[in-house]
């Protein structure tokens, strides 16, 4: 049974439909990327999975239909999101950002040792890459079975993106990952399989190494 199954999803902002008949599946332990240009509907897809936009269709997590569940109930079942733009509390320390979610912050520092030495530092004083690590660490402290990552590479220099790929690859394979990205390098470093979302529709599904980049930008 897939850990996540999205079937015939249409998502809406008021009456505006921005996702059209989107279906995708993620197996347990799998790392899957959704690629697509600005405005394709990538963030909206993650919001729908979290119950943050209205939608028609079915979203199942471990065989359980989430449609009637509120966002916090979805989190309790094991879904965590690392949102677009990170959304960390910039004036709080690293430690406080983490302990809001889970008083036992050790797991975060074991995964990201770089954060340990900055635990008393205000989050706004971290580099972009460290802030992204903090946002991912915070999501992982919820001990999710499915981690949703919204453009983790955003605003980061290529070399930082490389080290971010290492960090994400070091996350336990018990955590399945659905990542939306525009950075092909990061996506192919992490995901085995991908979907391309274009103007709210899935236009490709398959192995990430076989993608024709021109088709991706059509
Ligand atoms: N709060 C909103 N109200 C109305 N329309 C919205 C809202 N948020 C997004 N949209 C529209 O929905 C469509 C999909 O947006 P979405 O943010 O999901 O795209 P995206 O693929 O994440 O883009 P990006 O790569 O720029 O983050 C766009 O046309 C956008 O204008
Ligand atoms: Mg987005």
C-alpha cells in the first residue's frame, strides 16, 4: 500500500481551480520530486495534502482517507511540511525554534551538527543554508512518516544546495519524502522518481534521469 495516494485532485482558491485532476503515489521510504515552473501549482499540491486549501478528489495516507481531517489532525497522523520560504521564527534562537515542536531537540542536532554550535544564535543570524536546515530539522522533530519539502533550494547558492542534498539524503529512510523543486540538480540528487506539474496538470511521471529538460519547460 502506498504511504500517500492522491487521486483526481482539483484544488481551488475560491472558485479558481488551480490543480486539475492530479494523481500521484508515493511508496513507503520513497523520495519523489514534483518539478514545475513558477505558478504550476506545486505549493498548492502540498497545501492540499496538509488540508490548507479546498479540494475535490481523494488524498489517502497509509490507506486512510484524509479528506475530512483538519490540518493538525493530518500532522498527528504523521505528515510534516517544511513550507516555502522556511517560516522559521527569525527572532527566536535555534533552540527555541526547535523546542516549540519537541522539547527533545537532540535528534535535530544529531542530524544537523552544524546547528548545535549555533543553538543560542537567533535564527535570523544563520546563513540561508543553515536556516533551511533549521526548517527541515523542525519538521523532522514531529517524527513524521511523510515529509513534504517546498523548494528547499530556494535562494541558496549552488554549493550550499549540494550540501543540502547530503543533509536530506542523511534523513532516515523510514521517512518518505515528497519534495517540490525547480532545481533539477537537487531533485535528481534526492529523488528516484518525479512528476512534472505544468499549469496545474501532471504532464510527466517517471524516472528523474530520463527527463528531457526541453519538455520540462514547454
Ligand atoms: N492564495 C491564493 N489565492 C489565489 N490564487 C493563488 C493563491 N496562491 C496561489 N495562487 C495561484 O495558484 C496558482 C498556483 O500557485 P502555487 O503557489 O501553487 O504555484 P507554485 O508552483 O508553488 O509556484 P512557485 O514556484 O512560484 O512557488 C498560481 O496561478 C497562483 O497565482
Ligand atoms: Mg511554490
